[in-house]
C-alpha cells in the first residue's frame, strides 16, 4: 500500500524538522510534540519554517528584540510582548522582504494566501500555549486573516484535453531533445496524464500509488488523502487502458531498492517525484496549450469541471475530489453554476410565451 510512501515522506520531514528545531526557541519543541497526533510531518515542518521567519523578523525589525543574537534565544514569555499591531506590521513586511542566502540577496513576495498560512502558523502556536496557560495573550487571533481573492480557475477545454494527450502521444510541439526523451517515457506519461484527467487525483496521491493499490477487477485504486486518510477511487475505461499499457512495460523494469512497489518510476528506476511530474505536465502543456499555465492541479480542476457539468451534483464532485467541506467545492465551481443559471434564464421567455398559438 501507499503506507511505504507515507512512511518515507514522514521520515523525510521529521528529519528536516529536527534540524530546523535547532534554530528555533526551546518551547517550539514542546509545541510540535503537542500537535504531533493531529498533523502530518510536512505540516509541522511548514509551521517550523513560518515560525523561524517570524522570529527572524522580530530580531531584525522589532525594537524589543534587536539585542537577541539568534532565533533560538527567545523564551516563551516573549510571546506576551507581541501586540496585534506587531502582527499586522509583520504581515505588511511579508509583502516584500529580502534575505541573504549563500551571500546572495533574495527578494520574496507573499500574496494573501501565503500571509494567511503564516498567520495560521502563529495562531496555532499561541493557541497551544494559551490553552496550557503558559502565556496570557493571543495577538494573532486578534488580527483578521488577509482577504483572499479567488483566482479565476484555469482548466482545459475539451479540445485542449485532446491536444495535450496528443502532444504526449505523438511528441507534437516538442523540441528534438524532448522528443528523444519522450520515446522512453511516452507510455508512462500518457498514463499519468490520463489518471489526472480521468480521476481528479492530487499529485501527492498519484506519486504515492503502489502497484498493489490497483484492482483491475473492480477498476479501483487505493490512495492516501491529505491528512493520511485512506480512500478508494474508481477509474473508467480510458484510464484502465492507459494503466494496463504502462504496466506491461513496468513489469520489465528493475526498480532500485525500496522502490520496488512504486507504480510510476523515473528513468533512474526510483519512485517518480512530485517535481518530475510537475515538469512533465508543464512540458506538454507548453507544447499543446501555451496560452494557459497548466499544472497538475489544473488537470484536477479540469476533471472536476467535467464531472460537475455532466452530473450537476456538487456533493458528488466534493466526494470524488476528496474535499472535506463542500463549500470548498462550491467556491471552485461557482462560475459553472452561474453558467448553468444563465442557460436556465435564457430558456424561459415571458412575453413570447404568451404569443404561443393555442389553437
């Protein structure tokens, strides 16, 4: 099962978190132990990177902490010295800040979503210690989350789906070098693209699939959702055909040790990575639909759009996509609902209806 992949991911981010904790205040270790049972290792690592940035900001920008030599020097009572205004100033700082990496200055811009995530990390830290009565204030909770502006959903049209699959199948629009590479990966890449477009699977779920997860008798495969929940997705005839064609080649491959169960392999005979899949999708998207910035998530949105257009059942779409809250699905596909309502509005005529010959 995908437990092997989940275990590898857990080990990777646990090791990274332990290294990062050396740069954080001692009380952060208690915080991460406290949230261990309800968060993934990746989430905890993301929190840690956000908190390191926050403490770094305090040393460089906050007059109360300029005497601190490192982010590890903070003590838990320092958290009560932070005001809501300080948090607001930090969020403003995040709009554009510069840091030095390997003697090079790198400028970073954070949009609303990135700011909201960093504020959520601070809220979680404060909430944990406030509940334990180790601090007496929660300034991040008194600051409103940045208003998120919904981005227009980019998805493939029906003809563009054909174009991107054709680009992969026939190497249309690729450079000579890409064509040579595509000869070795075409069948695998067709299977991956078809799986995205035919099931709406997330990229993290896709790279984690093991051979034993697939059941061709019932046309189902098991996945591990975000948060570690196990789920089962059903696939149709086109996905089945693409997977079977790839598996004929997969059976002849000799994977590296610890990658024997992985369904999708790289040319290095290791489980394919998220980055490799992202680059593959980008390559064929540029060849087929250069006017759109297509990513694996856009392929997922394309599937959700097609499913909703065919069924009109937002709850079914939410279930298949693995959305915990149907409101998330509604936000993503609200424009489709408006299109359907426009059609309904145009179907009904009032004055013209009264002119119908009733003889």
